[in-house]
């Protein structure tokens, strides 16, 4: 298994995993175009876990500059491992790659958000050094 920055040839494999994390029936019609833009963007990294050249996991790291800190923080979004490849170290490898990329960009923290009902994933991130912090307030638009 390898963890690498995604290329446009990975888009189909990444989109195939989206229903395993976002509780949706199908991805938005513009998803491939949006993902292509993220792959090209300076403000983020899209990473993939590949096994035998097949995408088995993915995540997006967004870098948000914070003037008061003089450096960015990293926001981890869309982390998912194919259900057939879970509990094999793929999620841990993706998480470590995200941390390494955030450190390389001089980020002062890395965060992610998760649904309140996802205790298993909360435990996963706590085992990787993340701490529960703050409270998310949300308004769907």
C-alpha cells in the first residue's frame, strides 16, 4: 500500500468511496469537476491510499491561513477507507500522511469534525493523538 497525492486519474476511485462517508445516495453531478479543482488547488492536498494501483482510501487537507498565528491550520475532510480495507492500517497511514503534510506546511494544528454518533471514528482519532476540543455550531444552507 502507498499513500500519495492524488492525480486526476484517481478521481473515479475517490468518488466511488464517497457514499461510505457522506450519508448520500449519489454524489453531486459536479463532483468530478470540483475534485479536479481541489487536486490543482494551492490551498489543499488530496491524498489517496492505493493498493495494487486501486484507490482504497482518501482524504482532503485544506490549509487555512490565520493572521493572528502567522501560519495556517489544517482541516481534515472526507477521510474514508473502503469498507473492505478497514482495520488494515490504511486509515492510520492516511492520517499520518495528513499530519506530515500539515507539518510541512508549518500548520499550528490539524482538526477534523465528525458526527456525534460516530464513536468508533472518534476513538480512532483519539488513538492518533487528537483530542476532543470545542463544540461545532452548524447551520445547513
